[in-house]
């Protein structure tokens, strides 16, 4: 699940503040071993072996993600 929020605030005197927040829950994935365990000449799809068992699909989760981007802008007039 992902949540994205953004907004702008006019501070007056040519200043504007803005922000973007992105947060995402831990996304499941299945670990791959990177070596050809099935002898099918394809290294990309062989699941890892953890504690003697083949890892299940979506058995692990990536870390939680949070990003905050703040910005302060100043407008200038050239005459």
C-alpha cells in the first residue's frame, strides 16, 4: 500500500513552500538465489534455499519506505 501527499502554501512576499510525502508499507517479494539450481540455463528465477527449504513465493518483505521532500521557493522580478 502506498500513500502520496503533496501541497503548496503561498507565504506571501514571493515565497512559496511545498512538500511531497511518500510512504509505502513493506512490499512482499520472493528471494532468488542468482545461480542455476534447476539446470534450465536461467539464473533469474531460481528461488533461494533458506534453512534447507526452498523459499516460498512472497515469503520475505522489503523494508518500510518513507520519503519527505520539502521545498522553499522565492520569486524574483526582473525589470
